[in-house]
């Protein structure tokens, strides 16, 4: 009964196996930490890209708005008749 542990619960575990188990646990914990941090990093990357796209879209909208205001100031008659024409066409479309 030399391979039994002192408590009598089965064969003793060799020290090498204990070390391997500890290394396995450490490796598993590191892998789990890496898996937990990966989605957060990806979310941060997508969030940053979304902010860039939003900023670009807002810049384009403001530029279009400024250009539109400038056009209306330079061509008020064309702008009024264009708005009337668009309103008339939309009225015909939604009337049906």
C-alpha cells in the first residue's frame, strides 16, 4: 500500500502531475482572460470607427446645409419655384 495517500483515499499523485496541473490551470486562466478581453477590444474598435463615421456624416450634412443656404441666397426665385414644384409633385403622389 505504498502508493496510497496518507488519508487512504486512493493512489498518491506524483509531484510532476501536480505541477502539470498547476501549469494547465494557469494556462486555462490566461486563455479565459484573453477571451474575456477580446470582445471588449473589438467593441472599442467598432465604437471608435462608428464615431469617425458619425463625425464624417455630420460634417457632410453641415456642408450640404451651408451650400444650400448659400444657393438659396444667390438664387431665391429658382429656390422658391423648385420648392413649389417638389411640393406639387409630392402632393400628387400622396393624394392617390
